[in-house]
C-alpha cells in the first residue's frame, strides 16, 4: 500500500501524528508540501512568514531525505494538486494533520471529495493541540466558554490517564523503513513562487525544527521565571515559540511534556503558568470549532450593535495606530516592534488592542486584520480570541468597562522605559518619568533630552480620559449583556 503525507502547518518529521500513522500502516510513504497559491496570492512580496515556511521546508526536505524519504514541494492549488498527485503516484490514501480554520476545513472537504471520486481515502489526525473539538466538555456535556473551568477540566482529563498519555510522542523513526524515495524536482525558490527574501532581523527568527529546538533549549532554563518575567516587554520573559507552534516546527506534545516535567520535579510556578498559556491555545481552537461565527462576528451577539467610529478621522487614527504614531509611547513602541519584527509581546498585544478599540473607538476587526497581516505567529483562533477579549465581545473577555490606561500600563510594565527606548530611540534620552507621556514633561526637560514634540514625536492623537467616557457611552448598548 502506497500513501501520501500532506504537510501543512506541521513542518517537522518527528513526533508527527499523520506521518507516524502513514508509516505504520503502509509500505511506501511519500511526502508532499504545497505552497498554496490561494493563500500566497494575498500576501505582500516580503511576507516574513513565507520566508519562515520556505526555510523550514528546505530543512524538512533534508531531514526527510536523511530518514530515507522524499519531500515533493510544489506551488499550486491543493484542491487540484493533491488528487492529481494521488492519481499520478498511485496512492490509496492521503494522510494529513487536522487544521481547524474555516478556510482550511473547506479546502480539506473539497480535497476529500475529489479523492473519494478516485477511490482514494483522506485520513486526518489530531496533532496541533492536546485536546480538540469536544474532547473537553463541562459535566453537562456542553462546550466551555470560560477559561478557568475549561483549564481545570483539561488538566483533569490529562492527569486521569497518567504519565503524559495525551502528550506521548509519535515515534516516526520507528517505521522509517517505510519511507519511499522518489526522484523529486528542486524546491521552488522564493522568487519562483513570487516572493522576496524578507528582512527577519531584530528578533532573530531562526526557522525550521532546528530553530524551534534552539528556542526550546533557551527557554527551558527560564521557564521557572516565566510567571514573573512574562509581563515585562523589556525582559526576555516569554518563550518566543509562537511562530514555531504556528507552523508546527515544534511539537505541542513535547512542550507540554517539558512543562509537566518541571511542574513535577520542582513544583515550579513558572511552568504552571506557561502550561496554562498552552491550554489557552487549545481553548481558542475549541471556541473556533464550536462557534465558527467568531471569525466574522462577536462571540456575544449583543456586541454587534456597537457603533464604531468611521470616516476620515477614524481612518487617520487607524493609520496612526498602525504606524506607531499615536503619541502614546508604549502603544507606538509596540506597533513598531510588530512592524519591524512581526512579533509583539503579549502584554503589548493587549495594550495596543485595547487602545485601538477603547481609546480610538475603532472596530476590533480592523485591528484583528492588521495583526493577521503582520504577525509571524498569526493564528486565527488565538488572534480572534485576543481581539474579542480586548473588545469585551468574546468569551471570558475583559469586562467592557475595564479600559487600560496606556500611561499607567507603561509605568507599570516598562517602568524604566527600556522597551520604549528600544523602538522609539528619539525618546531614549527622556527620564524614566517623562518617557511614558512626553507631552506632560516640562519644556526644559524635553529640550535637554533633544525631543521636539510634533516634530520628532507626535502629540497624543486623543485624550485618554475623554476617550474613556466616549467608550462607556458607546458600550451602553451592551450594558445589559455584561
Ligand atoms: P509565551 O508566553 O511563551 O506562550 C507560549 C505559547 O502559548 C505561545 O507561543 C502561544 O502558542 C500560547 N499562548 C500564549 N498566550 C496565549 C493566548 N492568550 N491565547 C492563545 N495562545 C496563547 N497568539 C498567537 O499564537 N497568534 C496570534 O495571532 C495571536 N494574536 C493575539 C492577539 C491579541 C490581541 C492578543 C491579546 C493575543 C494574541 N496572541 C496570539 C496570544 C499571545 O499574545 C501570543 O501567543 C504570545 O505573545 C506569543 O509569544 P510567545 O510564544 O513568546 O508566548
């Protein structure tokens, strides 16, 4: 029996559910990756993620080759390419790991239907989460919409099986003899598929399984401090693994095993908190599965009645937010981090999202789309979850009357202004009190620091207290919804 393993957002050849199952059940396994023209045609030529994927594919091809197999890499439409390959290579089944996004589900249904007509099976596996769909339900048998009880049920189910059963690795190497070596053409270059090699400096973004492994090694020693360090963007607190989780160059099961190991051996609070973040990731995938409408509308329907700012001024405010020119240094530094590196610290994602929605009164969907375009780790479920949290329209969201003060957030989480100075060097010479709100500083202080407001750095585009009042009025329509 000959089979095809179709790689998508799982660019590794270890601990890989679909690859393992294919190797176990067939004698000749061929691997394929398709640069999906339907996705790529919407992206700019310097998209960092395409570069990341491309680098990861080069490494994946080499590693599969070392195991005795081949990775066929093509550029096209999977809905026609997968059935065409299945026929040409005479395979009886196509194996893939499940993808939960609405567009991916549609694509997979179309592929499955086409394969069915050729008497070829399409088999899909859970791989990118620990628990999917309805695996974690409330006692009443319904999906959770609040995180903490979900997390508790998740942990209960995980521990019930003991010894990391749900995080066990799929030992691909055990059946490596069943890889099939095929003569494959060279991997198309970035320019072959219409892209330029994007700039990926600032946050060194090493792609592939090796990049993921390096980051894991680096983070393991820091995991115990995660609970404390994770909230301060100037510190190296988080793992920076999100892009690797997004493209599957690391295994979620491996990460959970590492966290569990630290929890067991040193009752390590940092590891517990980090594990909870990985559970948030499962949570949002589960929400998207049960409530696919969130991709377009509010989780809580009443919130769709909110009237957002529109028109010229709103457009100008939105542009200032995107460019990091709002006059609020923490917000601007964060947006510049995003624009320059494709990464943004979690605390700052919350601050900038809240600022767009509750200081500028702009529809969260506009911010969600901007993040989707810029984030290396963009994932529909987590991004949507984060934005609906900030707009208060989501499940388990921030209450609508909780409105971050961008200055207080700055004083609290970047007290010395180090993060601000990194991305707004023109403010670096301001003292640590003035850097959070330069327009409040004495003219002499500004002069000494070489800052000319309105020239080197903008005045604030809105006044926070006024904006706050407006937001409470705007949200009055949902008051009863809570
Ligand atoms: P760590 O702090 O090291 O966390 C480890 C992993 O846990 C992350 O890599 C991620 O996979 C997961 N995780 C952490 N926090 C969350 C969370 N709140 N929700 C879901 N998973 C989480 N995360 C994305 O992966 N893709 C997105 O598109 C995305 N958009 C966001 C938008 C907004 C408005 C907000 C508030 C959050 C968003 N997040 C998103 C969640 C979070 O900010 C990032 O996962 C995190 O900053 C990535 O950095 P890290 O890998 O260093 O995280």
